[in-house]
C-alpha cells in the first residue's frame, strides 16, 4: 500500500499518549490502523479516525462511526470480538491531518482473514473452525441487539494463537424495533439483495440482522473455497448475479469442493429473502458449523482439526475440542511463568506448597482446610481467574473438576479412554492449548500439572459466555459442557441425562460444596 492510499498518515515513531507507532497495518475508506508499542513492551493496534475539525477529510459522519465503534466495545465483551484497550483524542495542532483524530486502541492481531486468503490463493485450512468462531462473535452481537453491518474477511482478524476476532464496528447499529439504520453504502459483495431496495430515511438505510447472515454466507464460501458464491469479474457483475438469484431468474451455483453440510450452511445463509433467512440465527449456525467440523474430524479419524474432529470412538471429545483453538495459549514451562498472575490474583509469593498450617491469602479462592493439595494452589488460581467477568469460572470450580476427574492424581493414566494426567487430557485435545509453536506435534504423556491445569481456565472461559442463556446453575452447566458438549447442554436446557453424568455430577457437586470459600464478614 502506498502512502497516498492511507486515509490517515501517521509517521513511524509518532507518540499518542503512552503509545509509539511502529508501522502501518491497514487502511480503509474512513480510518487507518497502525501497530504501536508502549515502553512496557505491550503491543496494540491503533485505529485512527479523522474526526478532528482540521483534518483534510472532514466528514460529519466519521464522528458517528467512531461513536458506534466505541459503543459496541464498551457495552459488549466476548472472546470472538476484538478487545478494546482504550481510546484517545490526538491533540497536536502541529500535525493538522492528525489533530483531533479519535484513536481507538485495540488488541493486536496477526492478520486479517482476507490477507490469509490472498496468501493461500484458495480456502483456509481451518476454515470450518474459523466460521464457527465468527458465528459465536456474531451471535453475541445479535443477542445484544446489534447488527455488525460490515461482515467480511477483512474485518475478521486472526490472532497469534489462531483464534478469531470480529472487528471494525464503525457500521454497527443497534436495533430500533425490528430494524437498525446505517449510513448508505456497504461492501457490495456482502450486501443482501433486499438492501438495494431500501430507501434512505432520516436515520439512514434500514437493515435487519439477517443482512449479517447473508454476509456470513458469502464469507463462509470464501473461507472454505477461496471463491465468492456469485460469479463475475467485477463487483457490479457479481451484484447483478446475486439479484438475479434473489429474483428467481438464476440458480445458486456454489464452487465445487464443499461438503453437503457446508453447502447447506451457505445455501441457508444466502436465502434470497429476509423471511427465509430469518429462520437461521447466528447461534444456530454456530452449532451447525461446530457439527460440520466435528463430522469432518471424525471422518478423517484425526485430531488435527481444532475445536472439533476428535476420534469418533470418544463421545465427549468432539465437544471438548470445540473450544480448543482460538483460545490464548498458556506458557507452562515452570513456576516462573506464573509470577505475574500470582501477583494479580492477590496470592502471596512462596505460599503454595508451604507446610504452614494456614495458607494466608488463598482462602478467598477456596477452602484451604479441604483436601486440595497445596502444591497445586497457584496453578488452580491461575486457571480459575483467567476471565474475571465470568462469575462461573472460579478457582474452586477448577479444583472441584480436578477432584472429580482424577482425585488430584498427577500420574493418572487411562489408555483405554486415552486420557492422562491430573485433568484427564487427551493428547490431541491438549495439543491445541499449547503455545502455537508447539501445536504441530501431538504431546506425549505424562502431562505434568504445570501443563495440565492452566489450560482448563482457557477452556472454561471459552464455554462460559456461550451458556448464559441456559437455565440453572451456571457452574453446573459449565461442568456438564466440559463432560459432554455445549450443544448438548443447550439441547437439554441444562445437564443432559446421560449415564456418565449421573455418576460424575454428584461427585462434582460434593467437591464444589467442600471447596467453596467461606464468605468474609462484611
């Protein structure tokens, strides 16, 4: 990208607040994104929106777009939505093109899905898992009453650990009844046919959440095949083909190579009218995507597909893999790796494993007079405090699961079930919780507690937000998902009636009761 094509030109080394710009990442029609670093070594992406009165692109709608984006970030939180780290306004009259610009500070991604597609020249190897995570992020937006408004591969970001984040909420809009209202425009290849017939009203162009479902179908086709679903050399030609299909004057001819499940998925997303498309929610499509990935993995008889695809003989494994890829990996090389987390959790240094009769500081996390081995205290707290916004995920829940799984036996070996270690990990499942550089090789047991316990927190933090709408005790539902699958818990409206759970859940409940910390006097 040449300098002339940058919407907001920011020189390398430019400082905004505590951030120093290091390089340009991408630029769109109304903003530019730069990588930046703090003196502490923390990295982020800075999105510059030229909202200042002295910018060369003074457009009144930019302030509205910045407001939309910040509103989404401040009101919604989900593992598959890009995380807001802060916002700033540039105060630099000496730089009129930047002065007054809104700067949105976001977590730094590796690259966009569009970049990955361009590099491969075809579909992406983990397209199914990526689509499932896109659906999860979209379901969060829709449940909260928002329309993304600009879903496409360039707004799907891939993190260093392989997980997905939806980004760019400048065209996001909150529903007002059945519709939201967006500024006119949009990326033509991802706009549903009915959008072109909508007139411009006071608030903008009316749009429904099913517009995102259409864009999801187009995007899924690209991620799976590298091709758009409608043929044409230009965007105008492809838009005409989509209109012909919507009007019943042409059939939908999807690219070759799609499995029946994925073909049906895309066909349903690309239903030609809003009413038909409305039958398929982002949440229901997420479940279908997970099922498609799980089926593909079972057919291949390999655990190489993240979040789904465990050996078919293990009924609980596909469910556990569904939450594996896309979760931040934890460094488990030794005790030093946990020092900063230990301080953040308020746990005193050097207490774990102590022979002292009281474990001062730990009692707010779990009962220290119970049978939780002291040498695992720090590891359990690391796992149980990874998502403080999810009250169901706690250190005493992690401890209860370890009790129910292995009775804290670090040397557990169950070759029949292919499960090992204190948390009963299956090797090709644990593989996807390891740091990215270690995921190419399936780990070999034994799995020490330092390797086994922290990833439990990532797993639980992943499932917890997906179970918010299930009635009953959130902790119990979360453990049921750990043992079966999130989809099974949704289908049952709580704990599924399965023989394995009838024996397991009473032990789990007893451990929860035994480990729940005693409330402190107010």
